[in-house]
């Protein structure tokens, strides 16, 4: 079995960008296949497409602004 490099990059206030993964496993143990070179994984829990980010985290940021 060959080693594969997976790179995870944090987007401040947003998702984790995951490069090189075959699948992402959610907290419930469900595996979601990765079909792109880079995927955005939700960290805020507001996405309607978990485990993927759907930009709902941006709504939260807007609500905090005056
Ligand atoms: S991080 Fe983008 S919707 Fe959760």
C-alpha cells in the first residue's frame, strides 16, 4: 500500500480545505467519498450539506456585525 499525502488547511472562520483525501468521515461515522481534488469540510455545523461547507458560516459572521 502506497502512502498518500493529505493536506488540511484551516480557513479562519470557515471550513477546512482538504486536498488528496479519498473520503471524509463525519462524526456519526458516515464516510463521504471525495470526488474533487480539494473539498471544503464544514467546521461550524450549520451546513445543509454536511460534511461539506455550503457557506452558511458566512451568515453567522454577518449576524455578528453591527
Ligand atoms: S464552515 Fe462553512 S458552512 Fe460550516
